[in-house]
C-alpha cells in the first residue's frame, strides 16, 4: 500500500494564496478570536509567546521595534492570553458527492470517492477545501475538529491544536466512504451536541437539498451563538450544464433514472440552480453567515482567499470601533 503523504492534499499554490489571511470569526462570544486572532481583553497580564509578520491593516500597538531595528522587518508580538478559536469542519459525505467529470488530478492524494471512477469528485474537492482550512487554522493554533456527515455525522477527528493533527484530519478525509443522503436535522443536532461552547463551523457540501431543511439546520447553529461558513461545492457540469447529449441521469441518492434531452432543459435548469444558490446565500446572510461557491474544475485558493479577506476586513472594522 502506498503510504499516505498528507502534503498531497494541500497544493502549494493554495498555501501561497492563503498565506496572508487569518481565519476570522464574526460572532464568537465576547468577540474572542483565537490563535493569531486579536484578543478583545485589554489590560490583562499576558505573557509573550511568539512573533508573526506584520500585514497591512494590523494594529501598530504590538509592533516589536527591537526586531525592526535589527533586521528592518515588521513583526507583531503574540501573547499566550490570546484566545483560540474552536473550528469544526463538516464535510458532506453523502452519495451525491461522488459525482465528478474531471479526471483525477496527477500527484494528488486519493479518496474512496474516486476509487473505480478515476474522477475528481465533489467529495475530493471538498477534502481539498477542508485540508486548506484545517491547515490554516492549526497554523494559527486554533483547535480543529472534523466531521464527515450524511444521514448523521458518521466519522471524524476530535478537536486538537497540535501540529501533527492535520495529518489525522487528512487521513480521515481520505478514508471515509461516501454514501446515503443528508439528514440536515440530525447533522445539526449532533454537531451542537459534539461541540460545546461557541464554535466556527465550516460546512462543505453541494447543498443540493430542500432549502427549508438547510435553513432550519443553520438556525439551530445560530441559536447557540455559533458562526458558520458555507462552501457550496459543485461540479463544472452542474454549474454550466454544457452537455450536448440525450442521456440517462442516474439518481445517486435513490432517485429514479430519467431520460433527459439536456439541450431542451438547459435554460430551465440553469435558472433553477441560480435561484437555489441565490436563496442559499440569502439564507446565510440572514443569520450573519458567509457563503461561497466552488467549481470543482477550478483551484481552491482564490475562492478561499477572497472570502477570508472579506472576513478579515470585517474583523478589523469591528475592532476599530
């Protein structure tokens, strides 16, 4: 058996695109942000822990001028009292995530979703998103846990902030099977029960489910004071529906097989999908959450970096008030 190489799950270009961003939570109690996140507690006795490089927009109050005098570079002082975020990444492992039309990426770590098909599936793309978020969070000393869900949370990794925790996350993502359909009620209730205290939930799914079920699940998370980021992960064929064939469509979650003239239904399908995604975004914003859409044929980095830049700007505006 080929040994697992965790670095295969995080492309170098993704790392470079995310390097300047910190994962920011908008609604954690008392405004507390962990790891590299700014602590809201002022005047407390704190012990110096480490440095990080200054980025545009950081407060100059914690600049280390002695370091600047030595090497002409700006670094921010970090303190042990800076609180740590609880980040829980929930990845959709339902049967619909087995769909994919892109050939498996060369040199990329594999998952059970692509076995037998040699396709880069929605689940594979979701694992890339989860790997990037977990790496970024752990690099900020945040506490990270993982859950793979369908008809419930079927597997995962317990919360930790240790440096080697990322490999445990990746091993779970690679090994977890993809099957059945999502029970959003059960998943949200289990997520709350398994994550005591305020948490930043990152949910990666195709979100191809009734919106009332998704809205109710998000309402439960919001009611407990949690923050949520939704990453809708869709295949290029689902987004563009640029199929020029008459073909049978097989339901991956028990639906009947349909014979469809793709050219005849394309316009109606695209309109329905756009409406669904717009409503998903509207629901997210109504709770104060963020939502972004991934195309599995495109790189993970740009979408992630754009959303993190948005949240970083929000956090800076909030802290300056």
